[in-house]
C-alpha cells in the first residue's frame, strides 16, 4: 500500500498545478437511486477497511469541498488499487460533518479522471486532467464513467 500512497501524493501534486486550480468540475444532476445504494455500500467499507489518508486543501478547493482556511489537509479514509488499466483511488471524508467521496482514476496514458460524489446527492462533478489541462466531462460521459467506477469499487467490496 506504500506505493499507492506515493502515487496518491503524486496525484495531489498534479492537482496543485495552476490549470487545475482555475477550473471547476462539471455539475451533474441528481444521481439515480443505484448510485445512492452503491455509494453507501462503498462508504461503509471505507469506514471499516479504509486506510488513513489526507486530501490536500488545493484539491478540496478545486473540486468544491468546503474547508476552514486553517485546514491544509482534510482527513479521509481511502483505498487504492492498480490493475493493467489504471491506478484507482477512492477517498471518503473521515469527518462526519463533510459529505464527500472522491474517485480518482489515473490511466497509463497520463489522463487522470476525477469524480466527486456526495452520499446524499450522488455524482456532483466529473473532469479529466491531461498535460496540465483540466476539462469537465460532458454529462453522458461522466455518468457512464462514474457508473463504471462504482461497479469497480462494488467488486472490490465484494471480495473483501
């Protein structure tokens, strides 16, 4: 898991680039009921079996996660897995007062996809970063890719 932490930290560095800070995630309408059940199931697993982790303030600001000005890091429960396709990391706020899950997918081609979700609202934003340029995903692409990520993480929960 040490390798996952190192890769996660590199993702945080990627996110701190000026192009990322200047962008904002696309807003996605209210999620279907499927999302709520899957998100709740994945969140329960992270609470039980997730590893201690942190989300940088720059990332929180860029994706719209509220924080105090004095908070440089937000505590999270996280897991990460690498397969032939990608490195995948999911984070859940360790602070019960915050409602966020952040899914990150780093592909071998250098593209990094981000899906910001809320347990209450489902998918809230989705975008891709490549070569310092961040762009929101269109609604259909975001929903389709997010459903794929939920299936991936549901599969991980099922084998644990």
